[in-house]
C-alpha cells in the first residue's frame, strides 16, 4: 500500500477509534481502540469497568478506580477470547498506551501502534520502540 493511502486509512481508523471511545462511561477520559489486521478490524475496545461491575469509572474524589480496564487492554482481551490473533496487527488508539498496556501490546504480537494524543507519561511508547513495535503519533 502506498504511503499516502496508508495515511488515509490511519486517519480513518483513528477517527473510528475516537468514536468508539465515546461509548465509554468514564468521565475523565474516553479512550477508544481498534485492532486491524490485513485491512480488517478484528477487535475494538474502550476504557471501562470489567463485565458485571457498575459503569462508574471514577471514585468520589474523581480518581479513576484501579480496576478500570484501558481501551487497548479490552481490545486485546477480546481477541484472546476469539479465534483471531493479534500477530502482525496494527493497534489504533486515541491516547498513547501506558506502561502496562505496552507490555500487553508487545506480548500479543501487535507490530504497529498509531495514536492521536500523547499521554503525559511516555514510558509506554518508549518501551514499545525498544521492543521493536513501530509507533506513530497522528493528531486528529
């Protein structure tokens, strides 16, 4: 695929991830993620509480509850419970991955991460680069 065409797809998938993030019940940040393999969306996710928990992400002091799952973790977990594989896939996420999610991304076989907003702690992105995962910042 040409570089121009790839950029066009990258922006489109990021826009879709942004829209998906709007499904989140979290008030502080709404984050969306899509996993794409062979030009096909194989998974999606947004940040939120685990299945069976109330859809309230923040505590009384407006801090995010420790058990809230990040969008990329939710998307990877969805793939893990399916017949698909993340090996060779691209992750599109609206906020750059944290340290914990970066480990999951690398371990799952995702080879490329495209994100639109850089999180204040960039250690996740630094880890991915060190692990050989291609990262790209595309503001939308």
